[in-house]
C-alpha cells in the first residue's frame, strides 16, 4: 500500500502516520518528493485497512499495490483451473484449461415434456451441459416465478436421460440444500453476485458454481465475489460474463468481451460467456458467441427453446434448436484455430439413444 | 401496448398477429402507415406479455404504454404517501408529505458504548431516526461482517434510551424474523434491491422498509422492486437514492439527484437520499445533503462517527457529530424555503436527558 | 509518479528502469516490499511520461501523484477565481467567489422579435446574462442548424437594449473571429469539450469562456480541457455541468451535482449548472436548479421560451417566463442560506424601461 | 410517430392535437384505450418534429417508429456497401461485403524513418492500409500534438513506396483541404464524432471516411453522424467501433462488440474495430481483434510500433511487428471459418520489393 500525504504535511503529522502504520507490525518507507511525501507500506497489505489510512487527517490518497483477492488470483495460483463436472452415467465434463463447454437449455423449465425435448435436441447439437430455471428472478412480482422443486426434478431426469450434467440458479440461502440435492452445478445470477450470504452458502457445498457477473460489477468486484466462494473451501468456480449496464440501449446489456482476457490475466479461474442474456435478441446471439470463443472464453451458455413465441420467459432471446446446431458447428471451427475443443460428456458405458442422435451432428 | 410490424408485413401475418392478440381477450386496433403497420392493443396490458409479442415473427418493436408497476405508481395512488414510524416512548416520526427525516448513525455498530454515544449526539443535533449496521455487506470476505444479533440489541437499547426509532439492514431471508424483533424499519441495501425473495419477506411484515436503489438500477426497476414489497400488503415503503455506477471515478458513485423529482412525478412513495455512500468522502456529504433537500427529497440518511479514523468500516465518509449538527442547521433553513420541516420524535412523556441535551441545539 | 514492478522483477531490470528514470533528470527512490518493488519518482512529473514508463517491460502500474492540470488546479491558485463580464451600458456581472449568475434565454435565436421579447422577460425575472444559439449542434443533419451571424446581431442588440452581457456557442474554429465580434462570453458545448483546436482558439481571445462538460468526460478530463484554454493566456474560464451519459434513461442525461463540490475542491474556477439540457424536461428544471445552488454552484444556465410548443429546438425543456420568475425567487432564498447573492448587471446610468419592469420583480 | 396522451385528456384537447398534426399534412389515426388515448401519425415522419409534439400540453410520450437516419439505414439501401480505396501503384483495397481490411501503423508519425520502417513491416505481415497520426488529439495541452503537414508527407511517401493506401485523422475544418491532398482516407476521431461542421466538410470531399464512434455515443447517434457525411454526397463511410465509456476501469474503454452485428442489422455500411484504443494495453489487443472478426467486423485498425517504450504517444498499446504478424495469421484463419478474406492491395504492375518481402508472410 502506498500512502500519499496532502501537500504541506509537517514533520509531526508524517511521524504520527508512520507510527500508526508501524504499530500494526508493518514497515513504513518514507519518500519525500518535491511536491508530496509518500509512504510505502511494506508487509502484508491485509493487516492494515485502506479505509483506516484514508481516514487519517493529512492523507490524500491510499493506493493498494496488491489485488484485494487472493485465492482467485493468478499470482496465488499460476496454472489455469480446470473444473471437472461428473456426468450422469459416468465420465466428466471439463471446463477450463483448453476444454470448452457449451451450456444450453430453456430459460425456465416450463413443463416436463419441454425440458426433455430440448435436452435431447441440444445434446444432439453438441451441448455438454443442460441449463434450466426452476427459481426465476423476475423484475416484476406479477411475472412467472418458476416451478420450484418440481422443475428441479424434471431437469434432473432430463440430465440423467441424456447423460448431461445440469445447472440451475439458486436465489435464496434457504434453497441451497434443496437445489444441491438435484443439481450438478449451482448458478449464481447477476442480481445475486453480491448476495454475500448466498455466496458463503454455495461455498460450503462441494459442487461447482457458475458465478455470473453483476450488471454493475467491476471485474475486481466480481473476483472478490468469487473469493467469497473460494474462501469457504469450494475451489470449483466458473465465472460467467453476461453483459453490463451502460448508456447503450440498442440491446439489453453491453457484453464486455474484454473481460475475458482481463480475467484470464488476473485469475486462474475459467470464464464463460452468456450472449443470450447480454443481447436479449436471438438474432445477435451467434455473432456474440463466436466473438466470445475467439476472445478466449472457456465456453458459452445460451438459451434454446423449440417454440420461443410460447416461452414463459425470455422468448425473444432463445435460439431455435437448428440455429444452435449451426452455431455449434462454427464455434468448433473457431475453437480449432486455437487448438481448443468443446467438451462432450464422455460416458464409460454406451448410451444408445443419445449417441444415435448425436452421431451425425457432432 | 403498441406493436410495430417489420416493413413489408403481408396481410396474412397481420391477421395472424391480430388473432393472437384477440385470443387473449384484448382488442387489436390496426393502423396502416406509409412505412409500417402498427397495432394498438386495447385492454389491460398485463394480460399479454411484451416478450411474447416480441417473439412473434414479423414484429419489430413492442412499446408498452402503461408503467409496469401499479401499486407504486402515482396514477394508482394520487396523494403522497406519508410513512409513520412509531417512536419508542410514544409519538411517531413521519416521512413524506412535507415531513422530512434525518436518519443518522454509525456505519456498523462496533460496540455498545459507541452506539449509545453516537445516538445521543445525533439526537441532540436533530436526527429523528438512528441507523446502525448489524449485518454488513462487504466486498471482501475477509472484512468485518458485523456483530449480528448482539449489535441489534445495542441499537434497540440506544433507540429506546434516546426515543428514536431505529433502522438496520437485513441481507438474508433467514434473518428477517430476527431483525423484525428489534428494528422499527428494515433497510434493504443497494446490493439486494433485486433479491426478490428478500423483498417478498419484508413485504410480508408490517414494518416500514427503506429500499435503496441498486447501483445499476433504472428508476423503473427500482419502482418494480418497491412493487414487490407493496404487492405483499406492506405499503410503508421509503425509497432511498444512494448513487449509481457511472464512468466518473472521482467519487465512489454518482448521486443521481434527478431521481428525486422523477420518482415524485411517477410515484407517491417518499424518497430520501444517502450522500454518505454516494460520495464515500466526508468532505462532500454536506453539499450533497443540501442539494438533496433542495431537490425535494423527503429526508437524508448519513453516517456519523465520533472517531472515524478508528471506524471498522467506511470511516472516510463518516461525519463528525459537530459537522452533522452544523449541516442540520442549514438543512432546516433550506427546507424552510419550501415550507417543509424536519420531523422530530414527539414524545408523549418528557424524556429528561435527551430533551436536556437537545433543547438548545434544535 | 510511482512505478510498481511486476512480481519477480530481478535486480538487472530494476537497475535498468532506475537508469532510464534518472536519465531524464529525476531521482528514483527504491522500496522493496515483500511482494513488489516500488520506485518513487521524485521531481517534476511532467518530465517523464506515464505512458513511456508503462511501456517498459517489467512495469506493472504507474501511478501519478500530481494532477495532470496545473493552471486549473487549486494547488496552483488557492483563491476562488471570479470572472467579471463587462455589461453593455456599463458595470459588470460577476461569476464566482460568492457571486451567482442566472443565465437564461432561448435555445435558438429564432427571429429578432422573439429574442428581444424573451430578453426583456428574463431580465425582469432576474437573469443577469442572456443566452441564445446562432450556430446549433444538432444530432440530425436535417434539423434546423441555426441562423448564424444574423442571429448573433439579434442577440447583441437584445443584450444592449436590456443591458445584459450575452453568451452564445461557437462550434467551429473558422467562426471564432466572427462570434468574438458580437458576444461577451463564448460557450463551448459538451460535444466540443475535446475539440482541442477550438479550445486553443478561444484561449487566444480575451473573452470569458463557459466550458460545458462533455457527456462522457470525467471531471479530470474536463479540467484538462479548461487547461487548454488557460494555457493560451485566457484565465476567464467558467465550467458548466450539464449532465453525463449513464444507463438511466428517465431523463436525457444524468446531472452530476457531485461535480460541483468536487470541482471546487480541485480547482479555483467557477462552476455553473445547466439543468435544462441535463433533464430535457421542463417539469424537472426548477428542482435541479435549486439542488445546483444548494450544492454550491456559482450559477445556473436555463432555457426560457415564451411559446415552447412552437420552439425550433428543445421546446420540451424550455421554461415559461413566469416559471422562471418563480424559480428565481426560490433560488435567491436558497442562496441566502449560504450568504451568497445573484449578480445583477449594475448599470452606471439609469436604464428606464428595464429598471421599471424589473423593479417589483427582484 | 405515435403520440400517447396523458390520462384524462378530454375531447377538446384530443381534437386540438389532431388538428395540429393534420395541419402539417399528415393523417392522425385515433385509438382510445381503456387507460390512454393514442394517436398514430401516418405519413412522412420528418414533416413533424418529435420535440414539437412533446411540447404540446397533454402529450405524455412521443414514440418514433422510423429510424431518424435514412441514407445510412439498411431499409433505404439493402445491400452491403463495399468501399473501394484506390491503391498507390494501381489496384484497390476493398472494405465491406466480405472483404476485410487490416489497417495498421504507428499512433503518431514520429519521424520519416520510423514511418517507412513500420510501413514495410506491417505490409509484410499482411496489413492492407497504413495508418499514422499527423494531427493528434491529446487530453493535455502540454503533450505532443503531432508533426502536422510534414508528417502527412512522410505517410504519403511510405504509402506510395509500399503500395498501401493511407489513413490519417483530421481534427479541424481548417485542415480538411490540406489533409485531402495527402491522404486516401480521412479518419474522424471519437472526440469529433459530433463535430458536425467537420462531418459536413469531409462529406463534401470524395474520399472515404472512417468514422470512429464517440465514447458516449449510442449506435443511433453514430449512424446519425454518418448521415451527416452521407447527406453531402460522400457515400464512402466506414464505421469504426473503438470502445465506450462505462464504469469498468480495468481497461481504458469497454469495447462494444455487440455494436458490430447491431450496426450490420440497421445499416449497410462497413464496420471495423480498433482494439488498440479500446483496451490501451498491448497484451489484450489480439484477443479483442479475434473477437471482432468473429463477431462479423469488416476489418481491424491497430497500432504497431517497433520500439513502443520510446513511442511519443500510446506506447503501451502498440503491438510489436512480430506480434502483429502472428495475430494476422490467426485472424485469417477465423475469417476463413466464415468464408471471408482479408483484402490485399492488388497491384496491376508487379511491385518487386513488397512482393518479395511479403511472399512468405501472407
């Protein structure tokens, strides 16, 4: 940490600040410039608080040198983290470290049949993981709020039948245990990125967590939220960029694809991209998915629906299964340019119907 | 709702969309322009979903005419809402409808003594309501997270002793019952403005709720979150502007004071302003508080600490008690320009020490 | 400037960087921390370029200590600057240092009669300076672009007749000389805040300049643009906050009133506020004007039109003369709370009609 | 245009508004809903002004149906525009319609030698167009402002020698004629996107214009600025996304790659991407360039410098020539996935040295 004093700080004030710093067990290193006196604080930054130093009269700025997150940082953990998700029926799906994942499915699990139908279609088109909402965060209290635990069952069954791990959102600390019984991966939505108690709770489970970026969260705040989960011993965190709020209103959010290489430079965690929620418009999803993989993302998460105009939520952004299939073909080609490949659930035993359907497609 | 078709929509498509609209019990009113066909949807907008219409092939735009919130809207409820908060020892503090409230106190309740000391000081300076954090939402998992239920007790005692209602933040659906036992007002923080289950839970209590605006929330989204609480039968919602995220980094957030008259134009709910969290810097708090009251806000919420450099959180933004006192004097003068007055807890029985201290000050 | 090296920088690299710094005539002050090596650069920051240091391999961050502007900074010039504008007919209007100015008039000078009518009305209501557009920056090439030099004549005559200094926008380096012949104050619009050649040109004149903040400009960038003007010897710069672009779309822009105290803390220049362009909606202009003066602004600039529904531009935001009059009364009351007063053009000779009209009003 | 009246508008007001609309030669089509009366305005939208309608008492909202730009819109011009730039020595470089262009070169033309050296290197690596700054917009008046006309000569010579068209920025209406004598393409920088007189001036030339997006410009405002140029008869406009201002400060700007497909959906003009200015950091340029081409951009513009730590501006973002070469190889592979190809200057006569150098590289 570097402490910059206001101009004209006198000797007594400087000594007083130095004493306060050294009282915490750190060393203070003084530089007197022509215009400012600067104190370098040497030692572990965590020991002394930025806000505390800022509160001292005579201090103008406090500049941290270290990142405020540790477990999430690449300095702490140099190698890319690969998250391995056990697959129903055997095998695993890997995300990170060169393994890409395509996560797809409906916004909400509307009924049992549609979940199964879409699951089969996306599996055939090359998706590795099935998504579907049981608890839905909706802007309006009058909108459909999801089918809850019943939907979790449908999703679990569809995952099992198609040998795909499943992911679903948890919104409430009271639901973590229930959701854990069904899901393979927890999803923390953008609106809950700083629901810190919820982060602690999923951090105490041992299931992977996809942590979406809040629409007003800086990359640093996002990594701090990952740190909440990691700090509880759960090291299987996958970050998911899904658009931020800016002045541009052409689409719902502004997808920040720079976040992909910036996260990779600062953290070892895998990062995927959700172009469906970012754009809110079906027509623009493929272009943004291509861009995400080209930018180095470890996967994509998209919404697919076989009858979008009847969807109970987010119909305008859902891809039709055939568009998803074409898109997957081009995504694989882009991944190939960088010698990366999309994961498929590798089953130890042959799974007749899924293989039969998928064979030509992938 | 107005449905605008893409150019070149043929007769069959137009009829198809009209049929889909009329199937929901609404009437479709067709206008054929030179360049576009437009369908006016007549009836209750809630019956048909914007997203549903947007998902129909051939539809270019869907423009809602009605606001998506109802109970929060001024159309529904023309008169300003005044929230009355019972005061320990008798009487009430009113917020809204010409009654202004000054809410003050420490960021976090650090120990019993400091809570009592600050409570006495802010009471003497003219605050009507005591604030203090027991559960603290912190960006870092390694920061102080609040003293929990113990802090609630300190705050309750300090409120009682000084005959001030208290307000404290609730962050977790699991804590609503506990917090309800102690507090007079729930605070929903900016990070939880779209924690919809938490909104439902406080909506089911009958205690007033201060709902802070999310740092990326549009005014409409904020009012939709108020609607969540109102929809459960709790009509005592006070909105609180506390700054939004913008590109400007001179201060922590950009305080959006336009939100005050805009909310008042669209809603009957009282709206207060928190200049402490918006700026993050003590020096700028008074100017922003003056501006808030001049803009028409129904009150302010500020942090006060008697030893900011030792504060466990947000020290740099806490006012010293004497600055708060001077600020209150000027705030009362500005309110006077508009014939509005700051509420004081009106006690039915004389409360010796508090009155003695406060007498000369207010 | 402080140079922070990447972790693991070896001795040779450190020495190499030190040498590069000392070659520019500055002193390098080394601090070796547990995790990072930090080099404090002692001397005049301007001598070595931040970007240059950032380009050196092994450098992680470069943190400037000094502000990048000098003439605009309060460190350089401690006292508030007061800008004195000569008034036609004698006397001056002052802005800054406790003197507030109300600048009012139509968006565009539409014809000679309307300019004169509005000038008389705003003078009577307490405005000190007359504004009006001759060259209009319009988003669309098909919109009315202003009446050019002819409009400048109308404005000059109306100013003379009502003994008010005038202000008008200049958009093109080729127009500076022409505009200078007519106007008392140059206005640089938000879209031209970083039209650096235009800043240089008005900096070479000796007429005061109102410099509007760009809608995406940080406060620091704004002060850097002021520095462009000041660097050419023109010290009469008045800053004008007029709203920034954010995600909130309820109004045209988000008025950043925090900018007022932040500018005053960092600079000695006067700062005024334009609530008309910020909101774009007449109904919200008075509340924002009150807030601006309460926040410490040195004046306001508003649009007034006596027939807004026929205005050639920005009709929805123009105040009616009677609203402007009421608003001025309340603005004076708020200014009074802080012992500040609105400037009036003080004429040395009696000016019968204006005084007669204004007498009761002010 | 759709005019929505405030609730409770009486018959007289409705008729009055209808009359005002029909007086302009348009037809008003009335819809009375349960809650609101809506008037559809049928005819050419340009005839009646949105602001004019908004200024009428009783009007709540005015919703345009048509886009405010015409010549730039895809409705007006269905086919993709391809811009053909004559190449010194013969042939053309094409941008748009499946032809991609790589534009590269130094930020500023620092001296004659460096311009020639870099030109040779980027040509060999596959660039089609040479960029270089002669007039530099700098945030600080004390920074290097460019070598002016002399630099234009260096750039012209380097373009001729390497058979590459050149592009350079023009910042001032007074410089348009001079720059036109040297350059093949005008660049309008982000800060001048709404310098409307400058847009008119380059619109009156017949040289292609690269129009960068302003850092606070919506896509619609950007297309309106293109309309300024097109309206003067110059149809050779290439749009360039270069990052917008958001709350995220990890990089200089937030590159908005969604703008690429959104522009292509709304406009026929080619759109390229500048990842150098968007990120400001060399390390992140390739990932963003890959993403741009994958998203469908018609080209990229990047800064290359052979000695970035000595660059006179923007050193930290300049690629080394060898990185540029590797990046071009991967960009060609991604373009290939979509059957698009990078343009090369096709000379009618053999150009010995360039071919010799480039042979192995491209």
